[in-house]
């Protein structure tokens, strides 16, 4: 099959990682994949698909699309022109929703009706599917996230001289990190530090975000945290492997990939419920998962710090669950959904 993926950017992030992995996986399976990208688009993941750069810095127009079997849009600003291309016989338009934009981003007056454009929908989790079905009456096919092979348990935690509690923190400037509840995360970390002063609190952030964010630089300058700026997946996996406990404070995520990656690397997961992580987290069995209003994050961290056997058991069960989440399974789910659609359309 021939696929066209209009993509604005492939910078570091869970949504962009999934686009890269799906495109690469389809290429590995013998499909022809073309990525349309504006000239300003950033590529921070390895890409095997053909890339067609469009001179326009920010937009992709109908005339930019080649003829294909399938057009896979992934963001509300791409939907209109992708649908025009589809109506001009350039491929069946499928929307791969990586986040539900109307309750996540500004311009709800544009993003909400964009879900009425095509009935063909792919989503990342049960919560994601049900949310869109409730609001728009369209039931999407689930294409779950996966974990790259670089992420595995290197069994180096025994080298830690003190317990290591780790989280990811992103650039708050720009308004795209509100759902991460990062102020709450840092507040909870200070509760943990007060109870157990010797604990190592580690924050992972993309290097370019640290260099361009005064807010992150201020947090680093406080000296309260160990900062890690991984350049690639190999380094990121190593930092996950150093974590005894990985903490996620997000309250709105369609899949929440870092928690899965950390589990695969043998860290015990403490997280707030954010929708997508309910597909792989079972509270008290393979993670501690709590609703934000319960204000349980620091108490769950402290429980695992004070009960190392429980921490190890949660980490073991978490690693077993995470091993099921492969990108090969993700690509297979997408291929199955698209094949079914082409047969029934």
C-alpha cells in the first residue's frame, strides 16, 4: 500500500515518536510511505520513509499531496487539506488522533468540528476511543503505543548509593505542558525530600528545551535536583535504568509513553491517572495510580521508598506488562485497521 503522512514536526515527544515508529514499521513491512513536511519541520527521530519538504514554512496544501492509497492525518490543522486531497482521489483519509485537541489545546472552535470530517479514525487507548465516541459518535480503532528495543532492564539499580526517584520535565513556556502538572510534581518531590533527605531526585529533559527555557534553567540552578539531558534513546534508557521509582504527574494523556518505557527498564511506576495509562496500570499490582484530587503522589513514592520489597514486586509486574507493548504490535494493529477499511470502503 501507498501511505501519505502529513506531519508538521518530528521533534522529541511521544506523539512524534509514534509517527516515526509507525512510518518506519510500515516501510519495514514493504509499504511505500511518503512524509509530507513543511520546510520548518524538525526531525529528531530516525526516519526510513521518503520525505517531501514543502517550501511553505507552516502549511500543507491539497496540491502538495501525491496520489496514494491512504492519507493519514494526525493533527486538527492538517485535516481540512487532507480531506480535500482525499476527495480529489489522492487516497482514503484516515485520522490518527494522537491527542484529543478540543479539551487539550486552544482553538476548540476549530479542533472540535475537525472530528466531523472523516469517519475513519485511529486512536491510542480505550479512554481515547470512548471520549471521541461520546462527543462525535465515531468509534475509532485502537492502535496502541509501543516501546523501542533500546528500552530494557539493564539491572544496574543495585549500583545506586541512595534511592533514585526520577521524572521527566518539559519546557513550560508556550502552554503545551499544562497537563503535566509540573508544579505539583516538584511540590510532591519536596515532600519526599523532607521525609527522606538523602533521596536523589532526578529530572530528565530534552537538551534543547533546557537550553531555551528560563523556567527549567531556574529549576536546575536551585541545586535541588539532578538534571539529565539525554541526546538519544540509548542515554534515555540508561537514565530510566538508574531510577528505582519513576514518577508521572500528568492528568491528560492519550497513552503516556514514558511510564511504559520506565516500567520496561525496571522502574517502579508512581503516576496520576491520565486516561491512557489505565490500559497498562493496575493500582497496587504493577504500579501505583491515583486520581489527581486524591493528592497521593508523594505518599505513594514514600511507601515504595520505605518498602523496598513492595517496590521490587511492583517493578517486576510492571516490566512484565510493559514487555507486551511493542512497536511491532502497534504497526500490526494499524495495518489490520487500514486493510479492513480498504476492503469495506
